[in-house]
C-alpha cells in the first residue's frame, strides 16, 4: 500500500530518511498477513541526532508567541479532519481495528487536538509576596525543553497525539518512538500531519526502532527531561527505574485490571451493554477494559445469561467489514498468549460459558466463571477478548474483590442509587471510576491516570501543564538586601 510505503522512513530534523540499522521492522496487517511496509531501524546515533535537532529547534519554539504555536495545532486538526477516511483505513489495516474502533479513536484524537489548541495559552505565572522588604517573587511556567514519547500499539494515533500535541503546544520539542507493530499510525503518520501543518523542522522527530538496536538510549540520553510512556507495567517499571537513575521525570500510563461492579439494584440490560463494550472493545486490547465483571449474587444468574447471549452474538472477522465487532489481535504472540491463558484457567477449574478459539490472529470471545480463589487470571491484565464473571455478596465483598489486584486504573459501578455508587467508587483504589457507565473513557480536560501498578502521574487538561512544563522562580530586589558579612 503506497500510503504505508510513503511513510516507511525515519523523520529526523524535518527530513524523511532511511534508518541506518542492520535490520528491518516489517509492518504487517494482523488480519490477513499482508506486508504493509518495511522500515530499516534507527540506530542509537540517529536517536542522538533526533534529540540534538530537537534541542536546537526548541530554543526558538519555546520563545514563540503561544498564539503562533496554537495556529500550528489548528492546522493539524484541520488536516486530521480532512484525511479522516484515509487515517481510518490505516487504523483498520495496521492494527486490526474495526471501523467502530477507528471512529472512536479518531473522535478522541480530534478532541485532544482541540484541547491542545487551548493548552498553548494555559500556562500562567504568579507574583508572590516576600518576607524581604523591597523584593518581588515571580514564578514563571516554562517548557521542560525536550520530551521523549513512547507510544503503544492499541490506540497508536490517539496515544501518540495525546502527549505529542500538548508537549508541542506548551513550547517543547518531541522525539517520538512508536510501537514496532504500529510504526505508521503511531509514528510517521503523526509526523506527516504536523509537517503538513507547518511545524518547524526539528521540533517533532520520529524514530522507528527497537530496544534490541538502541538499548536504553532513548531513556538515558541527557537531552530529554521528561519521558511519557504508555504501555505495560513491566516495561513501565524499567522506564521508571532508568529515568530515576538519570533524574528525569517519568509520566507512566500503564496496564489495568478494572472491575465493573453490578449491584443488586442495577438496570441489568443496561449493565450488560456497558460490560460487553467495556470488555470487548478493540478485542479487549485496552488498558481500561473491564477484565472482571463483579455481579451481586442476587442478580448473577439473570445478568450472566444476558451477558453470555450478547457476547455470543458479536460478529468476529474482517475488521474492514462495517458490522465486525471482534477483529484480530495485534500479532500471533498475543493470540497464543490469551488462548493459552483461557485454556489454563479452565484446566485449573474455571467454567467456560464461552470458550474462544484462535484462527490466525482472530480470537473469538471467552467468558469464564467459577474461578478458583487465587486464580492468576483474576489479578492480571487480560489483553484480549476474555471476560471473568465473579459473584459477590454485599458491597464490602465487592470492594474487597475489586481492590484485590496490583492495578488501579479504571472501573465502574452500576446501581439505581447514584450516591450508593459514588460511595463504593470512593472505596475502590483506582485512578478513575464511572457510575452507571463503562470503564473505557478518556476526556481531554479530566485527569487521566492510575494508582498502584497502573502508572505515575496524570495526563489531560491542567495535568498536561504539570507534565510538560516546569516552574522557574525569578526574584527582583527593588531595594537593597542586607548581608551578614
């Protein structure tokens, strides 16, 4: 496909160029195995070039009037709107996203670009009093300088833009490394949008590479002051460790094991709809997905029957088909891992109300119940189309089960009593929780992030200012200070 081959390059200092590594990343369509493109990996030296060009370009960009920076973001938004169909096709082809998923991702991408336009004008300084006579304290908000962004494969266009656009709006330069499975949608497509929007050369660099080639160069390099990483908690811990050793700020959006709680007074038909979407959107490859469906034992039977019937009706197949709900997982490794996990859970005593099977990277949905206490699947992230139904007796047990996981990203509570839901939500140790809704939500101005192993820091809205700027204190002495010697 010419769309992919045209973007199958490194983008460094405003130039499209081949990588100088000794091997290629092959970009495959996960549904039909079609080769979309091959990209020669960037070397550690090319990563260094990207950071150094970013550092040079940022000096002028940081001094640019924020209204002028805002205009670049406005043009980027218009470009995404004009090319929406083309970008949607790319999401379907490169990551196996369904048409519904592509529309969902693009809707959010546009919303975050709109917020970034406003973000350019958000930083505000302060004048603070001093106990010293004649002194004025000025506190400025200034760009951190250069930001490193590492994005995942599941929502690559959105989650790259989500850090890249605010960082640029706030006066920084960026070096972006997309996931190897989505180098175009998560990387070079983003670069093309901003290049066509008139972003000055050097401010956004995209390096398509792998840790096997560059090691920790991206994290250890002395230029970036902030690393924004979205991905697994295992890799996130490594990112945090390296950043701490080099006194860098790390913003980490990691995995989840969210619980959707159905109380005895819930609207069951609505709760089923919310739970099915929350678990199976994008084949379950979503950090906020509801891995665990916790259901009050008083309504367990009715809920389970309706839930299984709806899941069994979900169309599985070609993500390009308009009615497909369950498309392929990103690669064979993921497909094998999730099917093995289901098989092992059943072998350990779980009951499969639906037992999904793999055909290539397509994995049909599974629904498991009767899970033995301490089953490993109850506490880990399930990045595939597998739902766990867990009964409980009373609110206290629901909260205990919901909190029995190392993760704390999202969640939901379904009840006819809103304040009852809020009270339970306050007891669940998670960064986000939604009453009478699904678990998969992201909004441009609301703090987004997790607790425990689900990450560090927050993104969105004012949290972007905290993430991608720093404070600088300048004092002015209008009189004369008195010194002791």
